[in-house]
């Protein structure tokens, strides 16, 4: 019987072959990875600021992995369990780092006027930045807390103002989920891959100025990998020290329980088509629905069916117009004076009875699920969030956490901490909202047009004479091409000091 451990035996040969096969697999994987390496860079190219692209790819991978894990376990896990909260925190801080480093990456390329020689690379990078902003905004909408609700309403105003609300409705969390985990990520993968391969084919941008000396040196990949470890460590540290904030979502049940009169008056406004949703200026989907049907008639029919109560809405609608006007006025006065909901159920005014029964339905936690079932899916919160906004509860709750009323400035804060994470880069748009809030004819559409126009100018910067020379005239290149980043400049300065006077 052959001993497989004896050198030269068939067993040993088999083991050597397996080791060789394993070695071949790792060798092939390494060769595939090295195919994407940029082998030579200018002498300043190993500096952190000129290697940000690889850290962005790393962070994109972290976001993909943590996002898939969160998707598997669901909102309850990522919001209300220790492990889930930590995973959500890692995802949040990876997103913060991704956008922040991308802004720094764009600023480096702007300052060194890299766009002059790589115009298409700049244009593609600008598109990636815009898509990343969308991805971040959609991600906030999926958190499942109050901030998601607030930003969903703010985002809906923006999309509707730009005339795109029919295709993108942030109030529909099911649709947002599709945008965030499938459509936008696939688009980003294609854009980032194309962007990187364009950079790889031409190499890192070389100085356009004759007074910036440089030489070509090997790319320091080991140093790059060490920095990738540091980036991961920093994200994990922030996730441990600064957990992603969570504010419980606002519910119609809580509004009805805490402020039954507010709930009742909101129902009357929906019934009379006088609520903010009913009078919304951007009359495009998803705002073309009948607020009476959605918020009163259909839920009340469900109440009548469950309770066996007479349908007092039909009684009211069968009355003469003069009687309906009088009874509506009586109902509004009754609830404005904090009239009792329990007593209103037996009122001789049928509209008071209808409204009181719906408030009791909401207090029992049945009203909101009916609204959600009216929509296309249980994840569509278009009706729920609009009702919360119409009641005034949504903006009132936002003020408690320092969330600004103007549209996108609201998402620059994501909690009540001193420096809450959030899309701080949207602050300029929020400032525009506040500056134009006093102009009667200026609305969401005009602000959207301004934002799009600024983005187009930014994207087309390499092709605009005069404007493309501005970074150089401002001397911004000195921030990243100096004796600390360019070895030749440091060497020249040392030689100048050593030269006899």
C-alpha cells in the first residue's frame, strides 16, 4: 500500500498538482487585478489627493455589501436592533465619506485644471456626482424613520416642481427602493467603470504649467492599500462612536390621539378640497387625486362596513346645497372649538358624525392602513405623508429636530445631535429656497431650473472660454502642487537654500 506522505508517491504528486492549481488561480486573480493598475504616475501621483479614486471604489464596495445585508434583514432589523443599527451606521458613514471624498476629488481636478486635457473625463465625472446625489437622497428616503418622511415630502416638491413627479415619486418607498438598490447603482457601476478606464488609458493628468516640474515614477500600490485599510478603519470608528440617528416615524394614529381636533379639521379640509394637497400648484401625478375620495369617502366606507353604522356621508350628500353649506360650517366651528369626538359620533349634523367616526378609526390605528391600501402597494406612502403634512404635524415635528422648512435644506440634518450626518452639500440649494421664498411668482420649478442650469455650467466648464481659466488665475493649483506634494519642488527649494549667496 502506497504511503501518500512519501515524497515521490502518487499522493504527493497529486498534492503538488493541487497546490499548483491553487497557485494558478491566485495568480490569475492577481493578473486580472493588475490589469486595472495604473503602473506609472507623475511624481506627485502617489499623494493621497491624487489617489482618491481608488478609495471611492472601495467605499462603493462597502456600500454595496452593507446595503445588501440590510436589504436581506429589513427595516426593523436595521433600525431597532444593535447589529442592524451598527450596519446602518457603517452604511451611513461610508456614504458620507463617499460623497465627501468625491467632492474633494472634483475640487482637486478643478484646482489643477485637469479638465483642460481630459474634457470628457470631467463631463463624465460631473454626471457621476449628480447621480451620487440622487442615490444619497433616495437612501435617506429608505431609512424608515421620520427623517425619511420629511425628506420624501421635500423631495416630492422638488421633482414635482421640475415636472418629473410622474416618474419619480419619493413618497412611494417601493419605487424609491427600486431606484436606490437597482437602477441607480447599476448606472453608477457603468459610469464609474467607464470613467476609470478613461483615466487608466491616458494616465494621471500631468501639469499644464511649465513651472511645475515632475518625473514619472512607479505607482505605490502598497501605500494605496494601506490607505484603504485606514479608510475602512475610519468608517468603522465613526460607526461605533456616532451611530446613525433614528427618530420614530410620525403616524396618523399619533396625530389623532394627541390632537383629535387637528385630525378632524384636516379631514374637513380634505373633504372640502381646501387642504394644501387639494390646492397644490403643481397639479401633476401623484397630486391629481380627489382628496375627498381618498381621505374621507373610501376610509369611511371601510368604517361603515366594519362597524355596521349608517352611512352619514351619503345622508349629508343627499341634502340640499344650502343645508350642506350650513352643516359644513357647523362642523368646522364644532371642531375648531375642540368639540368632543366621542360626543360628535351621535351628532345630528351628519358631517360631524362622519368626521368623529373617522377620528376614532384613526385613534384605533385602522385609518392609516386603509390609506396605504388605497395606493398601488403597502410601501406607497403618498397619501399618508400628504395627510400628515396637511395636518401641520409633519412640519411641526420637523421643527423639534431643527429640520428647516425650505425643501432640500431639510435633509442637511438627520437628527438632533450637534453635528448630525446628512447631505450638507444641499445647503446651497436650501439657501436658494430661503432667498426666493418671498417672491410670489417664484416656486419649485424656478429653483429647479436654476439648479439644473448651474449643474450644466459646471459640467460644461472645460468648453467655456474664460471660465475654464478661472481656477488657474486664482492660483488654486498651489493647494495641490507644492513642495509637500511634488518632490522636485522640494528638491529645488533645498538646492536654492544650499546655493551660496
